[in-house]
C-alpha cells in the first residue's frame, strides 16, 4: 500500500476522534474525554500550572475546568491540519473554548492547539497536548482575539 492510500484513512480516523473528543467536552463527559488520552500524556494547558504529567493529573485539571462552566460548554475546533505517519501524528488548529456563566453571559476565547497522537495497541491516543493563547508582553495579559 502506498503512502497516500494509508494517509487518507488515518486522517479520517483522526478527524473522527477529534470530533468525538470535542462532543465529549461539550457534554462534560470526563470518561469519554479521557478515552482519547494515553496514560503517560504530558500536557501544557493555557491555565493553571505549567505542565501536567500523566492522565491522572490532567484529568483532575479537566474536572476543575469543567466545573467552571455551569452552563452550556463552548468547544469548537477550527482550521485543523493533520500530518500522520504509520504510528505518529500531529494535529494543530484553533480552538474556541468557554462556557455560559450563571448569569447567562457567554465567556469564551480563542486558543492555539497542538496534539501529538501515537498509535498504541492499534488505537490512536493523545500523548502530548498543548493549548496556548498569545499574550501582550507590555501588559502581561492574554489576547483572546478572533482568528
């Protein structure tokens, strides 16, 4: 099988997984969210601590984040680019994330997202994830700009 014929099914599979992951986040389904992560994930999130090592630490962070959004969750993936090999793949794109507060007011922002997938036991799992927002060095404030 040539490279092009193997890449198309891999990209389709990864896009399907990404969409399932985004649906799980919007549903606040922590078990389904974490079905996409490898046990040894290393994650750099845009809030809280510098890094998270291992699924247990990252799961606690996700649980905290999900409780911050008392209303409907906003979690949209945009401009996804996928580069995949036989057992390693990289995804990058933009993510609009936030929620609706108790007052009904929407609070969301745009972030950059990069994820590294590794095929483990026949399944693609996220082994590294990085969310970030650009910041203004003059004010030290994050810039939650539209793309």
